[in-house]
């Protein structure tokens, strides 16, 4: 039996570097038409800029801020068949500035069986092959039991949610916590995890976080062998750090120290983002922070090896490998599967 049906990860996810030109800039070579594009200037303290096909071009969110979605017509101008276009906006296209973009593809925009859902997304784009979906929806009441059908066919284990019509924290909900069956942490903050039993997903439905009336965007992720892996690893406080098996060579890794307790006052430190486009060989060390607009840094405190079948932490920083048995959330997407449908192995870098 094949290990994965996603032989070419770039069909569904890829990191892409580009250089700004302060004019019309068509970014090609992404490998697909993306539905979610996350952009950060590597050498500046400009905000992270997040765009998706459901909110439409020019509508930006910032992972490091609580702000509502802002309309900036020149920031992002098109989702293209092999990438995207940006205009003359400083945070996405300053002349000669180096940028990194991370790109996810959905696909299906109709046909989800509504079932007995009591929220009906106004728009969605999903990929059952990649286990990824973007959902634009609104809540008109204040019930914690509202839910919608996600159409992924399997239970999502990561949900990233943001209210778009008003200021509100970003919520990252995950289903594999140690202290409870369901937990969440804020993408825009350094706080540790919070226990939460109100929005446990199933193989058909997702119950959103927060009972507030308003407009929302949700990105759902279900793990797919050979393409994506989400879970926890535990620190050992040693430069010969923990190895995490993913079943593929990573193209992207995001890590968060959840800390050893719970509650909003528990500070686990910054999120960390690494990828194979900025670090083309081991050790990987170039880091950006989703919760902070800081420029890219590269130090021994970030050292991580991207291997053919997973990743290995090579540092003792509090934000990646603090002490013993601290729990860390990770999200990883593949550069290449360990073994594909034709039983062709990937190779380490």
C-alpha cells in the first residue's frame, strides 16, 4: 500500500522567496494557485501579511496583531495559477527587500454536505488530498454549540481562527494536548496554552472558538501521511535535542513552547518559523516570529536539522528546547515524502 498520495508536495504547499520591486510584481514558481498566502519581509520590522481567496485580494490580516481585516488594494492583487501578484505596498513589495511567502492550496469551493450544521460558511475552499480548508463564516448569535461541516473527510487536528470585522486574538486550537482533550494557544501572543473543551472537531464538523457575534476566517488542517504532521514534542534541554518523526523531509516548521502549565498567564515565549527556502542546507537557523514583526534572525538558539523523515532540534533555547519535558506544539509540511506512491524514497539534505 502506498505511504502517501501526495508525491509532489508543491502541488499543495510551498515556501517561495522573492525580491520586491515597488511596482507590479508577479511571483511565479509557487507550483500551484494558492488559497492562503502568508508574506513577511525578511529584513524589516513590517507586519506579517496574510491573504486568502475567501476574503479576496487586497484584504490583509496580520498574525502579530489583533486588528480586523484591512483593505489595502495594492498589498496583494491576484491569486495566479503558479503564484500571486503584489502591488506597490511597502509591507509586501518594497524595492530590493527580500521576502518569504508560504503558500497553501485549497481547491473545492462547492458540494460540502451541510448535514445539520447551524453555521453555513459563506465561502470555502478545501483540499481533501492535502487535508486543508479555508472557511469564511459569520456568527449571528452567542451559542457555543454552533458548528459547520468542514468537508475534509477526516478530523482536523489544528484550527487557526481570526475574527475579521473587529479586533480579536488569533486562536490556534489543537486536539492532541496532554492536559486536556482540547486546547488552544494564541498565534499573536507568547502565552502558554489554555484548556478548552468547547470546540472539539469531528470527522464531519467543526465547532468554532468564541461565542461572539461577528465575521470570521478559519483555516483547518488534518494530518496527511507524507505531507503534513501536527503534534507535540517534549524538550530534553540538550543540544542533542529531540527528534520528531514526520514521515517526510520538512519544507516548513512552526514551533510554540506551550510551557509546563496552563492558563493565559503562562508565558511559553515566541512562536518560531523555519523553512527550506531560506535555509537550503542543515543546520536550519533562519527564524521569523508569527507573533512579532521582528526581522529574520539566525543564531545557534534556532539550530534545527531537516531530515528525510522528520526534524531534530539542535539547540537549548527556551522557545524550542527548554529544560526537560516541556511540551512544544509543532506544525510541519513536506518538501518531499519519505516514501511515495511509487515507493521512491526521499533523501536527506
